[in-house]
């Protein structure tokens, strides 16, 4: 079966976070800090303007817990899903932030 170029992907990440809220903060806080350092301020409505990597906005990322200490990051923007290229770039950006122990891009399987 051929893989489609724009097949949606997700990131499966592992981290020692007790709640989904802690994991969400681990995902977004480093990027908000960078934005604040660069621009001098941050407002919640700017989340959709903060590019984590080209084509991936911080406000369009969702995280859910799939198992103990395992989380899945997806795009909530149906017009701009995480493609394989974007997922790999996002994984690298998250590795640089060092907030999760293991990060791997995977195809997003439909339910």
C-alpha cells in the first residue's frame, strides 16, 4: 500500500508527568518563554501565532495521555495536519527543549 505524502502524523512522547496538565505545560512553556524573550510579552490569544516549526503553530497542538507517562501530540488544525516532515521537525524542536525523555513521530491511525 502506498503512503500518501500528506498522511497525518503524530508524535508519541514519554515523560514523567503525573497529569495531562503537567505534560501540556512541558509542551508549551518552553516555546512561550522563547516568544516572551523575543517579543517582550505574551498574551494567550497569541498561541495561534507562535510558530514552533514552519507550518506548526503552538496553539494548534493538542496533547493527550495514551498510557502511563506516554502522550500523543497531534494538530487540531484540520487544514494543516502534522505531515511526516512537520512531525520530524517538531520532534527535533522538542528534543532541543529536553522536556520529554523519548519522542518519536508515527503515522496517525484513524479510529
